[in-house]
């Protein structure tokens, strides 16, 4: 699906798309100069459906859309439907104590759609049970993400949350260990017991995990690097961590079958 086919233009068209609910809206962009009274009902409807609304200068909107008559309002349709966060948490809780304990991924402000798509593809291949992404200051399930994910969105449930710190507390309440990836961590990623129910949290490309997210994690792990650079690309880091978790779980499963 092309990026242009993921867009709805105009106040009435966007309002009706919100009301109908047949297509999941990723975000809505409106002009900074738009009259508040004209868009009040649209903004209230978007808020009731937890759809982020962004304000931008006219120059930015015109530059990105060209000659399209957008009336100062553009909605972006998600390339896949988001999972319900609470329902997803319940499925994880049901896996506690089974031979397939929860393996979860939390993404803190990942902005590059190609990184997001690559992470989701790796998550599917590694058997991740669900992915949570931040609602704001992060890329969503755009057409580019879907293309790079190469079909993974059909199989990996992705939920969007407004508060990652609250999500972490909800995971802990369900006896899922929350492990953050951070370059300053003292513990190597290979030293953690990934056979435990675990949620891996990865930070943005430039700044890593936000301070409060880092502080809410049960533990932090690092991936040692030997070159001149101090960190890996976030999609590569996701692959390293997820496949260490898969390696340990596969070994543990083999030992259980032999005993």
C-alpha cells in the first residue's frame, strides 16, 4: 500500500472516517492556524478514540502534500489494525507457567519506519508474542513499516499505549520481568535468564530509553561492542537480544524433553 493511499483529506472526510471506525486511523494532522471552533468536534472525536492529533505550519503541510486540497486536515490510516493493549496483556498472563512463557517487546520512541519494520519482522521470526509502541513521538504502522516488515504485521500483534511507564507496571503485575537495553548497563545480555517471562524494552535511535522508562525496568542489559562506535542500530540490537532469548529457551526446552 502506498503512502498516498493511506491518507484522507478534508474535515468532513476525516470526521466520517472517525465515526465509522472501519479503518484504523494512525494520526491526524491539522494546520496550526486552523480556527479552533471549526475543528472542535473533530478534535474531541479523535481524543475519544485515542487518535493523536498533531499541529503543523501550513508550509510543512503544503510541502508534504503538494497540490492536494486538504482543507487543513489530513488523517493517516494505519497499514494494519492495532491490537487492544489490555487484551494482549491478558494473553501474556495466561502463558505464565507454560512451556512458552511470554516474550514481549516494548519500543520507546522509535522514529525511523525502516527500523520499526525491521524490528517487527525480526520479532515475528523470533516468536515474540506481542509488541507495544509509544503513541506519541514514535512512528506507527505506516505503509513503509508494513513494506519493510514483509508480512510480519499479519502475525505479530502490535498495541499502542500512551504511557510506557504504566505499561511496565502492568507487565510487572503479571509477573513478567522487564529488561531494558542500555549501553551503560553493567550486566551483559547473555547473563540474563531469558527463560523467564520477559519484556525487552528498546529505546530510540538517537537517545536510547527515556530516563523514567530506564528507571522503571527491573534490570538493564548491554550488548558489548568492540569497534569505535558505542552502540548498534536499534533493529540490529533487537535481533541480538531476541535471538539470545530464543537460544536459551530452545536449550531449556530440549533439556525438559530429555528429562
